[in-house]
């Protein structure tokens, strides 16, 4: 990292209607530095980078890029000036190959003006190599893993002479190995003098990769620091603006509670899908139990089969043959589909709330009652009074921050959207709640609230099965942790007394320290 | 981060903080004294957009209407009755189409089903000696069944409704021609053989000589559909599937059943329109109704229902259908060439779609 300043944003202020999103924000990005941008949802991170990327054009304040004041007319202008953004939703064409994507719009031609495929592949390799990426340029982008697609996108940005690279939650969808690869790529970028803006909710990553971190709170800079493991508490304090009470305090496994009756018993569950789907790892002989009042964690690497297991238990997987024995509250349970599972008293909060749970245009209230509509319906007609009461009760109980029950879900923050999904399933009064990455893309404050909620539900006798890739979440919230690998349970660990390393070791196939290996 | 320029549904959107810091979020989170979120206000405003447009076109029609003895012809009871009568068939079809479009689908077969039903009504009464009730019941059942089959094909086999109903269009048209022998079947009224019951002529009549019967049917069906869409769990399911089918399924919505029901409704209403058509023209012609599906879709779009599914309203569709009817009427009253009418209709559709886009970018 040099002291050469690539970008200096100063006095950035932005209002949306009557609401101030940013006030007097200063941010400097130096060549070759990785600059983390931290803050709870709604703190102004997205607005700030939207301004830098030319998406938001009317603001007060000044941006100086390479010594010259600039004001972008739009995203294209920012890109032309060397500011590239790696969005969470990647901007690649899935059907085209890596090489075609990298050369899109400036394809090398032969003398006959036809595509010069060889030159194309060569160029692509030239751009990928410096990043330490080995991907066959001929593969269609759609067949790549998310992490690989991201690397392609980074290579594309560099090929367009990006001086500033904005990465918005780049690791949210990555497996650990992919995260490591991304980290080494980011280090390579640093060596090339690129300034990287790195937005993430994962503090460990930021400690690992970032040279500096700027924390935003309520649209203002709460502080800038060099992050290290020792600063974690300080960062959280800066983000939430109050001393960080331990995130997991409410959820943490306290004194062992008397175990309730077994709600879910799974014996040797295996699923053979009718047609094989690449990238899926169906349960291949899973046995487990979840008792009332218990939060059981499901750990495992990406692709270990956590999601597939939960889907199988909810009847939501692809069509196929299921073998093994399932008991729900002591009675045989054969979920033919989500509808059937819901009736049996099973709820499921999926991993990808936007793709699998919500319609952003729909009203909060209607989204909440969707799964429990039967309870508010007489002869097909929805009884609006009873519906309204239930909605308001859920909004209050879960402290969902919304202007009204009629506001579109899309106007809520990520954490509150997630609470809407929770509310929907709690309204069905499930005895077993299946959760897949319930705090993904949720800010620290909302996370703590969700953990408290889970503990309260468990205390009320609900059985909870929680799949997560965040180790602190597993060790902090769960009573027991099951580690999955290749669709099998490979270890069972008591959450209170195991460390993240133990879980990872088991998940990666090493000797499970302290686990009862099966 | 959010593309502020193009929010709305992005099927490929990944989970994460993307979009969490949308300005709307800050507004709703930090300023709870707002009576409603900005998004909600805009939605409400646009919900009545088509009503405003209807009002505007109405006023315009009054202004430009030719006069006779100082009387505004457009506003005469006879003319207004004609407007609604002319709109009733497309309007009834558009009601069914609204359900389909809300579901995220499209139904191209409704025009052909209208033709089939008109032929069926005429043939059953004239050739087969059916009474009115029997003939109409059979025809409506055929329409509903035809729609249900199409719904089952899209839902079960996963074929896009565009394709299924494109095939359905051919099949229904073919059936209509086979059934009629390719020629229009005239309906004569009377008690003899080869004659339809005289009561069927009611579709050509008016209540108290003022309100045309088809108009009454149209308004009745429209109002019933508004109630259904507002009050029933079925409607919630339609919106949910149209907005996000996977989410609907995971929330326990019986997707297959709802889809079959929606296409059955579309088929049924197309058959109702077919019966009215036969009554109004005193014949069942197998080629009638061609292109009606497109007019119905136009009414739905002008009414503000998104072709992507999940958002829209029945009131909008009714307003859209009436708007098109008034437009046709006033252009005809002013002796403007029918081909120019087509041009203007096209412009109105584009304007409506443009307003839709605007809504997306504001919310």
C-alpha cells in the first residue's frame, strides 16, 4: 500500500426525500489498499458506494479521482473513469464462455471480420493468469461456481483498467475454499495498485484482508481504523453505537436444559432424485433427532448437503425416491410437499429469501399471513379483521421495522425482510422449525434479535434445526452441532464445549476432535 | 448494492445485503411518523392511475363529441349504452385474462374459445334442439374444461402458458370449424325445429330499453371479480404464485390447483363472451373472436397489471376495457378512419406500459 490517494470523497451528503442517508462523509482510498466499509444495514454503505459508482448522481460533496474533481453522469461514466463494481448479482452472460464474457463488446476479429476465437481465448488467459486463476476460458460462465464467476468478473474489471474495485459482500455465497482463493486474488490486486472497497458483514474476513476499515453509522463516519482481531469489540461498538453486549448472550447454551420429547427422528434418510442435478448433494443416510426445546446446528462445507437435507425434511427437494424412516412427534412423517409439511407442523425459512420466500412488491402484512391463510379464511373469504390482528401481533412480537403493514416488503432492510419470513412461519405455529442460513445478509443488531427469538421459541418448546456456515453462530446459538459431509452426519459435537476449529476439522474430513465419528 | 435505476424483480438476485440500504428502507426505518412508506404511497397513486386515465378520456370524449341540436351525442343514453355493449365481450374476456396475467401467465386461446362457444351455442340450440339453459351450460362447461386442461398442461408439464395456449388457440379454432362445418350458423328464433328459443334474444335487448343486457353481465362479472380478488384466499394465492412461484410453493400454496382454476376461469369467461357474441349477432360463426385475446391483454396492460405477474388489479382492467371502448366510440362518432383508430390504440398501450415502468423506478 502506498500513500498515493486514488479517490478522495469529502463532505458527501445525500438525502432521499426527507430522510438523510449520508451526512458529511469523508472516505479516502489509497492505491493498493483494501478498504473495508462497515456498518449496520441502513448505515449508508450502499448509498456511499452508489455515489462512487455513479449510480446516485445528485449529492452534495466532492469526489476527487486521481487528483481531479469528478462528477459522474452515470454508472457508465464511473466505469470509464476506472471504477468497477462487483455486484452480488453478477453481471455476466451465463450462456457465453469465460472468454466471450471477458471480450464482450470488443471481440478480437480475424481479417474476415469473423470472431477470432483463438485470440479470444489467449486474451482471456492473459487476464486471468495474473490473478492466479485457472479457469478454462472455453467453459460457459453458467457452469462455473459463484466464486469462479466472481473471479471472472474481477478479471473483466481489471481488463477495463479499473483503478477502484468495489466489492459488495463478495463472500456471501462462497464456500471456504473459494473464500481463500478470493482473498489471494484480492492480495494480487493490492500488488497491482488497485484500491479495493470491501463490504462485508464478516468481521473475521475483514481482519484478515483489510488494511483500513471505515465504519458508518446513521449516515456518518463513526470511525476509521486498522482492523485486527483485538478490535472486534471496538468495531461492533462503533457499528451499533452502544457497547457490544455479547452477540450471542441470549442464545448461548447456558446450563443444560432438560431435554424435551423427541420432535423429529430421522433414521437413515436418503434421497435418490429422479434426475441428477449438478451441484446438489442429497442426503445419503442421515440419522438425527431434534427434541422439543432444542436448537440443533447443521454444520458443513458448501455442498455438504445441508440445504438438501432441510429441503428433504420439508418435502421441498426435487422429485425422487426417499428411503429411511421419518418420525414427527412420534408419528410417521412423509412430506409429499411443503403444503403437507406445513400441515404437519413443520416450518422452513429458506436460505435465499428473495428467490424463495418473498415478493418485494407485496405488502408486509400479506407476506406474513401467506402460509397461515387458512386460519383467517372462512369459506374462501379472508377475514380481514382477524388477519390484521395477527399481522400486527407478529410485527410487534418480532419488532419488524416497517412504516405500515401495507408497505412493500422491498422497502424493508434485509434483517426486517428476514423477520417477515420468520413471522410467516411462526404464524403457522410449527413444532419443528427448519432454518437455512437465517442470518445471511442480516446486520449485527438484527442478528442478535434473531438469536434471542430462536432461544425464546426453543424455550417455548419448539424444536429448531439450524443450518449455518457461520461457526460463531453454530457454537454460540445451538445446543448441539451435527457436522455434515457428503450428505452424511460425520460428527456430533456439544456446542457449548467445541470450537470452530473442531467443527471445521470434522467438516473437512479430518479426525473429528471430540466428536463421535460415525 | 441496488441498481437504483432498475429495482423490482430480479429473479437471479442472490441473498445478502443487496438492496438492504435502499433509500426506502431508511425512510421506513427512521421515520415512523410517515403515514405510509413512500413505496406504498406511490403504489396507491398508481393503483388509481387507470381510473384517472379513464376519466381523462371520458372528459376528452365529451369535449370532442359531435353535437346534434346542442345535445352531446357521446353522452346520450343510447350511445353510452352502445359503448358498454361494445365493450362487454372483450371486457368479460379481460376479466379472465387478468387472473391469468396476475399469475404470471398469458392466455392466447380466449378468442378462439369465444368462437367455439358461439358456434356451440348456435348449434346446440338450432340443430340439436337444446333449451337455453342446457345449451349455455354445456358451452360454459366446455370453455372451463378447455381452460382447465391448458392450466394443467402449463402447471404439470412446466410448458410456458404462451405456448400451451397458442396450441389451444389452434385446437379451439379447429374444433369450432369442424363443429360448424366451416360456416356461420344463423340463429332464428321461434318454437319450431331449427329455431332457438325466443328468450335468447334477450342478449340483444336492454333493461327498460336503456341498459343493454350484455353490459349488465359485464358489470356484474367485473364487480364479482373485484370482490374475489380483494377478499379471497384464492386471490392471495394467485398473487403469490405470480410474484414468486417458488416462494408460494414453499409457503404451502397449492400451485397446481390454483393454476388449473385460473385457466379454467379464463376459459369459462371466454365461453360466456361467446354466448353473448352469438346472441348479439344472431349467429355462431367459427371465425369470430380472432384477435380478441390481444384486445383483452391490452385492457389488462392499460389497467396497470404487470405482465410479469404478481401485481395489478381488476378495477384497472375494467377501466382499461372501458377506456378502449370510449376511445373506439368517440373516434367512430367523429368519423375517423378505423385504421387511425388502430394507431391511437397502439399509442395508448405504449403510454400505459411507460407509466408502469415509471412506477417500477419510483418504488
